[in-house]
C-alpha cells in the first residue's frame, strides 16, 4: 500500500470539500522498459479507491491505458512517454504529468485533480482577462523533481494556465525520469519552465504576474512571426 491510513483520511476529507465536477485521470503505462510504471499504476488505483469512497464513482474515474494497445488514444492525447497522466474534466484541457508523481509531486497531482474538478483556475481576474487574448498554441513544460519544494506551486500554476485557455497546454515533466529532455533543455535547477520548446524559459517558482509575462511575450512573438509570413 502506497497511501497510508493517515494520508487516505486527509485525501477523503479534502475530496469531500474540494470536488465539484467529475474528473477522469488516464494513465498511459507499459510493463516493459518502464521502471516507474507499475508504481504509477498502483498509485492511481489507490487514489481511485480513496476518491470514489469520498465522492462517488460518477465524480472520479480512472483508466490505465497502454500506448501500444490504445495507440489511437495515445496519439490523440499526444502521449509519447510513459508513465503519463492525463487529467481531464468534461474536455481535455491539455494537462499532463510525465513521470511518477511521488514525493512532494504527489501534491501536484492531487491539486491538479481538484482544480480540474472545480473547472476554475486559481488565477487573478487580470490574468484570466489577458489569457483570453491568446489565439495561438502555447505549450508550457515544467521540469520538476520529487524533492523540490518549489516545484508543486509552479506545476499547478502552469496547469491553471491550461485550464484558463483552450490554446495553452501544460506538461509537468519529472527531470530525473526524462534525462534526455532535461539535458536537451539544460535543466540544472528546478522548477525550470520552458515555453514552446525554448521561445522563453526561466527557473524558479515565479509569481503569477511574472509567469504571465513570459507566456504573453511568447504569444507576442508568435503573432509577430505570423505577421511576417
């Protein structure tokens, strides 16, 4: 058992308070060539058990899929690594977790589920108004580790941006489990945020205004590029 009795009790109490609308978590996993997949599957099964006891089967659903046997779904969700968690509500918001959300990152997964259930990003009205302007695709990657105290705040903020805009997708990536990506984007400190594969990047859990500034700067560059084509 990964979740002890104390954690399960806390999760049930939180779920009863935080859950509003239904959430489905889909985990893409495979048995071969993935060290953390089995633990990820066990974690999701235990979360499903706890949340369904707290809020009912209609409010929380969980599925485990294989990128091989469920190839069409993997392609539709843009899944090219395992384990990958997809958190969706009445639609796919582009919210992903790539890796095993253990250690401090367990709170990231749980908070992501609650925010999707509430269908309401925890962002200021000013930020929400500015994000409405965005009409070009923006992809936010947040590199994290399981022992980083600042990572959960940066990760959930990125997910809130995706929740707020149909044009934004946000992927939280475990840097230790994906060393090729960490090396490619020169991740030496976490959280490291990379927007549109390097159009903008920064390190650290920045305040909302600063995070928004980077996103809007990328949007302006995309508009300029479109204008010169």
